[in-house]
């Protein structure tokens, strides 16, 4: 674990927010959250100090300015400083508020009181350094898709082993575990989650405990599709995968190994301009595209096997 972190602060027009999230994710920044400041947004994000030199931050800042100018927006104001580990945890938490998603979900930061009189399913979340607060459009699109896919499942089986039928989910790139845990809350019988980042595995385990999800209900491991394939006893009913387009494209050929004729899939983290390449790859490998949902410049592709 790093002892000191870069704290990046970007003041931008709202239309630039998504492309900033995308750049930060591509460069390994964590805990990204944004807050409205008048007509603008303030995006904050964190990176262990040893992972970047000041020159790298200059380069990132330059790219963000170029993005803004190419979109006809004013250049963002980018600042950074080094902060201690203790300050890091409390710093970004100030910017993250409860959020309603779809028709049935409410994501509540674990350190805030529960809302009174909410009839929504409440997910308590402390993503730590992992991606997945529910604040990003790509996560929201997956959550809304899961709500649709699992709408016929009896719920909620959190903390209880579901006896017989009920769907089994694979979550590739689980981050904070948000999609797997919500799947269980929406009535899935079991979820298998993997992530190449060991901090994501840790965060998923912690969020399972926060929400009373048992290790039998959510199996999490460090790695990617090959690890998941070995963990599974049989093909899954649903696959969720919120990673970037080029990673999804590389995973698709091997997804058949964990799918059966009725399996559905939710693929997100895809910029709209990259959606055709992902759709072409999915179709080439036997998936039928049911819907493409778009939010800002991101899209989420819902597919089925037959
Ligand atoms: C955009 S985050 C999604 C987190 C969470 N599932 C959500 O929807 O908010 C993508 C995650 O995928 C992980 N990841 C990136 N490449 C991967 C790969 N090839 N296999 C598995 N996980 C990967 C990253 O470490 C990161 O935690």
C-alpha cells in the first residue's frame, strides 16, 4: 500500500466530465468522484505517488486540455498535490453522496447514515481504492441493465443460500464488487467475480461483509477470464463486464467457454464510437445484440446467446 498519494483536482465544464473519467481510468487513477461547483464540476482523483512523476501529470493535464479544445469546451483547470495516506481516505469520501439508480436501487456510502423511508434496495459501499462507486455512467448502465435482466427473480437472498433455481452471474473486472453484490440483492443465486487488481478483490470482500453477502454467494478471485473459467463448475446464466472496449474485444473469443445457449451478457465501459468494433466481435462469436444503451459518450451493450 502506498503511503503518499497524488491528489488531482480538475475544474471543468460538465460536458468534459466523462472524457476526464475515461482518461483517468486509462491511466490507473482511483477513487474518481465529481461534485458540482456552480455551473462547473470539480473532479478529484488519486494515484499512489510512486506511480507517476510530475512530468506524467503535466502530460495528463495537456491531454485533458486538448480533449476540451477538440470538443469546443474551455480548458479545464488542473491542479495536483501530494497527500498522506490518512488524508487520502477521508478526502475523496467528502465528495460522494447517496445516489438513486434505476427504479429500485440506492447506493449509500457506508460511512453515511441510511436514508429514512426509502423503499429502494440499499447497497452500502466503500470502494476504497477500487473503481465502482456507482457514480460513473458505465456502472450505472450495468446496474440498470441488471435491474431489467433480474426483474423476474424473487429477491432478496442476501445472507441466505438460495436453494435451487436462480441465476448465476460472472462479473469480470469487479472493482468494488458493486455489480456482483447488486446481482445478489436483485435475486441472483450466486456470483463469481474476478479482477486483475488485488485491491479490487480486497474491496469486493469488504463490501460483501458490509452488505451481509456470504462467501458462498459471492466467490471473488484475483485474475481474469482464465481464473474465472477454472472457478466455475458449469456455465453461467449472465455475464457482466464493465472494462474498456479493447479489453472486452480481447476477452470475447473465450467467453463461449463459460456460456450456454441461454446466457445473456452486459458489456459496458465502451465509448459510443467504439461500439461497432465491440458489436462486430460479439456477433462474430455467436452473440445476438439485444439493445445498446447510451449515456453521454458511453454505451452498454446487452446481448444474448440465442
Ligand atoms: C471500469 S472498472 C469496473 C468496476 C465495476 N465492475 C463497476 O462496474 O463499477 C474496470 C475494472 O476492471 C479491471 N480490469 C481491467 N482489465 C481487466 C481484465 N483483463 N480482467 C479482469 N479485470 C480487469 C480493473 O482493475 C477495474 O477494477
